[in-house]
C-alpha cells in the first residue's frame, strides 16, 4: 500500500505570494491532518479534515487554510507569505477512529 | 493548557547502555500518549502508544499519572536507535496531536 504523498517536496516563494501544498493520503484513510515543523516551535498542528469537513484547527492566522476533496486528498493554502512561514509542512493520514497517524515526507517551504 | 515537555534536546549514550528519554505532559482528563520516531532520511512514524502497553524494538514507556510522565526506556541501546524521538499527546478532539520539542538520541559505538 502506497504511503502518504506530498507535492511538491520543495518550494521557494517570496514574501507576499501565496502557496498551495497537496497531500494524498493512504488509500482508505479519510482523515488528513497538517502540521508545521520549525526549529524554534517544533511540530505544531494546523488543522484536520475528515470527509471534506474541517474537524479541528490549530492556533494559526487565517492566512492558513485548507480543504479536502471527495477522494480524501487535501490541500493547504498559505496566503500573503511571511518569512516566518518558512518550514517543513507535514501531512498525516489515519483511519477514522484509529489513533495511529501516518506521515508524509513533507513539503519544505522557503520564503525569501 | 495542554502541553508536552521533553527536557533534553540531545541525549548521547554508548551502545549497550540504558537509555531513558523523558516526557512530561500537562492535560486535564485521561491522556492518550504516544512516542513517534524519525530515523535519518525517513518519515515520522509511530513507535508506541501507552494504551497498548507493548514493547517495540525493545522500547517501553509507562504512563505515570501521578508524575504526569511518559518516559521512553530501553535497557540496552543499539546504534540503530539513533534518531529523533517525539512524545505526543492526543487532544480530545479528533486526531490532533500535541508534540514535544523532540529529543535527538545518539548512540555511539
């Protein structure tokens, strides 16, 4: 069974631009969560989607948004990029009702 | 507030030595705790969860509610145990995980 895939793997943007990251969960997994990982703040929860509905949201500004499609694939969008948004963005999927989360390789976003 | 604390950023031990990675949590209610591991150039993956009380790769972790701790232990460290270890607390809402800052374990030959 293929693992969680994330595209693109690397991205360079400039301040003020917007970016969209994509996550394809493991087949059969309907829950997708997003995390931001930085050296200073560590791993921080962004949001979780299940059956196209946002179930939970972390403490991030409204510039961070996401969505989930009917095939469970998820995208997250960051608008008006700031230097501090430079991070590794991780996506994780799981089977609803099961705790174990399976992580993707991440998308490394650099904001210049 | 819900919080996970891993006091050590780096833990260095010699092969065959015992290892203990510390994790303390703050949570009101009955916590669900996990240890995730990230080996070099690999993805973050679940190592073990407190509810299953299992031993994975020789590692065990016991939930101590009195001390609000969930320390990860292994009696004899191996070089292949070198990795980044994260303690995580499951939020009571859905699948949200609250992670500690992580501890890098380095096992020297």
